């Protein structure tokens, strides 16, 4: 904990120097996140849903707080209490999204500058508390959003409620999502049971919904690039495009002992070569291509060539054109592979998801870059593209948005051993605070400049 | 049908010429299988179990007569009636194996020369009927064995009862086999229900069991070699060796969008390369290597690198040393593949089945070759090695044994469209008859030569 405080101190000193040599850098907020309290708060809220212990320390656990289960309802009520203690107003929309709003000194009616997060697994915060205890007033209203069902682990649609808010997911479809273990329970029935079905329309519409002035999100990287390059802040300027395809390779079942290679139509051999080829093709293009699922029919046996094989392909790159090219080259190469062995196989495919690349707002990115440069300097931060989907990908369609990444141990996420150090939690929260303050300040300056 | 008869006539003429020019050839039996009746009999018995129609003709069906179900009991009773009408004695052992025995003219007590088959899917015969109606007497006793549960489709152990007979499968284990759809039903309980639990020990022991003097088996090739090379009789001189291995490749689950290739431990990519490599290695050695099953954990998803992958490997070659070499080269190559991508994967493996190559009896093979040369000539027959397991593989351990293959359409077996033409059924049965007569004659000559 002391280390975290020290680093913040060092960072402020560093920033002071940086500020003196470059006009690009905004002055730091002079606010400092209380790392000890932040860490305590994180673990306090983790009592609702701690699971999957992996070490000796009682805090060495994973978290399994599923959307709108009893633990999630408890942490939502805790969140409501805490933000109200800070003097925030709280709004809840029809998807149970919670909007905590702290007034700015301008008493502007402009939509608030939001820090988005999701409590269904990890709580975050500390910024509003720090502002409050320092009596710090932003120009515009700022606040926190708790987006419902980001993970999609209980109700299988990730970024579900930011998707509704952005108009990308129909609300009825979201409400009708069933608990994966109990089809009698829907997302809507759980919203009602816990009293989180709000009146406000879940939309960015200024008339009927809850529009946002900006959206900043702090997240662990979920990858190894920051730890491996020794950086502590990722300035996320967009999200890579991705396409999910499912391939079915059709062969013919045959006895493995009596059928020479020349007479076979072996879909599993072909699929194996296709998977290996997609990896090589993605490497050549600096893209990613991954197969997570492969299936043979349930009656497959050791001594029978399979009838058919299904596998998924997930292609990603920050540029849509590269995603497209990798897909095209894969299809061409798969066609060649299909005729390579024995009597050949056939295949068909479906495009299940097509998520174009997203560019985040330049001003938001600039505010995060300013914060990162202040706190750790350019050599300890880097511009990045998010590999995964996040609520911010949806908010970016309706308000200026960007994200901050902090390192997580070994790049591991979605696993009980997912871990972000107290220092990086504090540093990330400090960066979030600085970015919001910088953005608020810039916006006020622009406004006054008109 | 006419064609089949014509062919038999041609064959006899051909044989006469062959005989006149080579002392190696035995005289033909002068018996001729009644192809029409054989075909009718095959379809008569198929009324018990016809299933999976694939064409317009009522006979365009598959067969699904599972071991010891009611249809199988009916065809067993039909078989018992028919062989008793022919004057055969019938014995049933503790595995329900049925031994039909026709006395030879020498009234020898030597174990009978058997034609083995299994009625659990296909009936066969015609040989004994043909001998009977021609008043033809072999020297030694000859007969038919109906081996119980050859297919292993209902009670999951193929060649189960010839295995017990050969001492390779403990009888209790065979009796305890459960119906794959109803664990309350065992092979023994079905033997009892239908009255086919005999008193004779299921063994080749001359004191307590039912020893055989020889074992000939007629079977479809289950592969494409005969049809593709335009041959009509395969003289099977042995069965290839095979090993079944199961590999588990251990990786680490990771987000496909956020984890660069360099940081991955992707077991599915590695398994794909291993499967492709095993195919290439087998080709280099003129062997077979096949993967029929691949599995990822049930929680696998499109955007997650799998935790681990399991796949089977089936390696075959007529020489055990080549099977061994292919396995060794695969293991070495798999080791290299495991460290090829990202942070590498680990793998372990088990040897589930090790079935050494089998060489059939030279005299039995010679008798089949003599029959084939007579019937179709050397250019229409060929020496072969069986790729699949058969009852004869077990009998060969305790009595002189060999097999005859006839072509099946497109090499397809274990499928409703499995089909052997009336001509090939008749020709195969004729070859079986000639081989048994030749073997019986040779044995008598040897005996008289002593």
C-alpha cells in the first residue's frame, strides 16, 4: 500500500516537471486517490460473491457475482447508498443501469461526463469520493454508470445494457434473456424482483433516456502487452474489428482400418489443416485468428473417419480491411485444403458476428494521454487498441468515449486468478480521475472560448 | 442373377483349363452355389431387422439387427431350424455361440472345419445346403459358427464371443456387458431370456469347450481396394497391427481478442498441427494414422483459447515394427509442435489398445488362393491384409484360419447403403465352398500320406 502512495507522489513530482517543459500537458488535478481505501473498498464489496479461492490469503479468491443475483442486488444497494452519501443523485433506467450524478460548479444541464463500469463482477470508484473529500468541483456534472450485465455470464449477452442504451440491442430481447441455468428466470424478472426496473428509457435520447456527455472506462488489459513491455497505463484509442465464423466440413464416415488415405473424405484432417492455416495467415497479416470450439458428431469413434466437423474462427484486427483480407485468404486456402487429401471434402460457413473496428473520441483519448503522461510519462504508457468488447464500444456510438487499461498479472482475465495489484488499481483510478478532470477542463475552456 | 450363374460356369471352365496347366490347382468341387436361392435367403432373413431404407426398392434398406434383441432371437431360431433340416448337429456354448456341424465321410472325431460368421447383422451360408443337395461329403466334419455379438453395437465390445472362445476376453466381463441404451439389460440376461445360454464352455479347449479344426470367414472388404482395382476376391493373409492412443494437450484459456499469439498456450492449434503431422508421417511410412474424435471442454467458447484438447490417434500397418515407428516419429514430432507457438503447450498420452499384426495360417490361405485362382484367376484376385478386426483374428490364435473378402459398393460398410451385389455374394460363397473343400481334401491327403 505504501508503495502505491509513493508512486503517486513520484508521479506528481514527475508531472510537475513535465508540465514545466511542455504546454501540451494539463496541470494535474492535485487530487490523490487514497489507494488504501480503494483497495479496502474493492475487497469490501467482494464479500458479495467471493468464490474460487486459489491461495492462502482470504483475499486470494475469484469473484462470481452474477448479474442480478442476490449478491449483485446487495452490491447495487451498497453502491446506491455510497453515491447518495457523496451527494450524488441516482437514476435507474429500464435495464437497471444505475447513473450516479455529481453536480458540477457550472450547474450546466449538459449530459454528465461519465465513468462507466459494471458491478456484475468488479466494482470501481474512488474518484467521486476523492473529489468530495477534497471539496473539488468539476465544471460539468460528472458521475458513474453501473451498466447491467456487461459480462453476459448469467444472461448470455455481453455488454447487453450498454447495447440497449446505444440502440444496438432491442430492449425486449435483453429483457427476455434467460438465466443459463434456469429458463424460468429472465433478466426482466430479476430486475423486478430486486426493484431495479427503473422508469427511465434505456437510451441516449436526451428527451426520454439518459444521455451522456462523455464516457470513460477503466479496465484491466486482459492481455500481456502492458506487463511484458513494462508499461503501467494503456491509452485505448479504439477497439479492433472482429468477425466470428462457423465452418462445417463435410466428409464421409469410413473405417479407419480398411479405407486407404486415397479413398477418404476426412473432415477432421481437413479442419485441422484449416485451423493451422488460419493461424499462419493471420500471422502474415499481423492479425489474430483463433479457433475456440471444434466438434465432431457425438457418435464419433476412434476407428471411424468422422462424417463432419464444425469449428469456429475468430478473426481480429484494428482495421476492418485486414479482417476482411484474412477472411478472404482463409476461404481461398480452405478451398485448396478441401481438395488436398483423398477424395476431398466440402465445407460451408456462416458469419455469426461482424463487429467493425471502433475509433474512440480523439478528445477523450487526448485527456487520457495527458493524464498518463503526467502520472507515469510517455515511456510507461502506450497507445493501444482493445482486443475485447466493452461497454465503451457501445457508448462511443452516442457520446465521446475512450478507455484506460491497467496491467493484470500474466495477462489473465475471466479466471479466478485474475489479479490487478493495489498499486495498479490506484494508478488506474488516478488516471481516470485526471482524465475526467482534464476533459471537463478542456470542455469548459472550449465552451468559454466560444 | 443369370449373370452370377454365367460367371460360375465361366469360372468352372477357366478352372478346368487352369487345372490342366498347373499341378498347384486343386480340382474344383463341381458344386455350384445357387445364387438365386442365396440372395433370397439373405433377404428372407433380413426381414428381421430391416431398417434405414435408402432407395425405392423394398430391399434398399440397411440392417439393424442388434445382438440378442427379438429379431436376433428370431434369426437364431431360423438358423437352428435350417441347419437341423440339413442334418447338422447344433451346439450352443455359454456365450450363445452356435456351432452347426455336418459329419464328414471319415467319421473323424477331429474338430470341424468351420465357416465363421455372425448373424447379429449379416447371415451367410449356402455352402452346407449346396453340399447337401449334391450329396457331397467332405472328409472331415464341417460346419458353421454363428459368433455372438461380433459387431459390438448393442453390447459395446466387438468380436466379443470369439474373444471369449480364444481366451482373450474373460467370460464374466462379456456376460456383464450392458445394453448401451439400458444398463439393466446385460448380454447374459438376454442370452437367458432367449434360451441361448448354452452349457458348453466357451473355449477352444478340446475337453470342455468347442475346438475348431479350421476357421474360414467370408466378409465384405469394407474398403475400396477390390472395386478400385477391378478384383472380385481378396485372399486375406492376415490382419494389420494397430494401436489406439489418446492425447491430451494442455494449454491455458485466454481471451482471443486480447492475447497476442506470442503469449498463448493454444492446445487446439497444437492438436490441429499434430493431427496434420500424424497424417503426413503415416503417409511417409505407408501406414495409416487417423483421428476420429477430438474434444474441447464443454465450456469452450468462440472467443476463448481452450484450456485443453483431447484427441484419438489410430495407427495401423501390417507390420508391428512400422506401427511402432510411426508412433515414435509422431511422439517426437508432437514434442516439437508443442513448443512451436506462443508459450508452448504440454501433452500426455495413453495407449488404449495395442493389437499386434496377425498372420493367418498358410494352408488356409493356400486353400483360398486355390479357390480364387479356379474361380476368377490370379488377375481378378489378390492377397490382402485386413484393416479391421474380425472373429477370425481371434480364432487364428487357436486354429488354422483365414478370410475371403468380396467387394462392397464404394468400399462402404457400417452404413445403411452397405451393399454387396448378388453376383459377388454368390462368388464369395462359391469361393468359401471351394476353399473348405480344398482344405478338407488337403488335410485328408496329408493324413493318408502319414
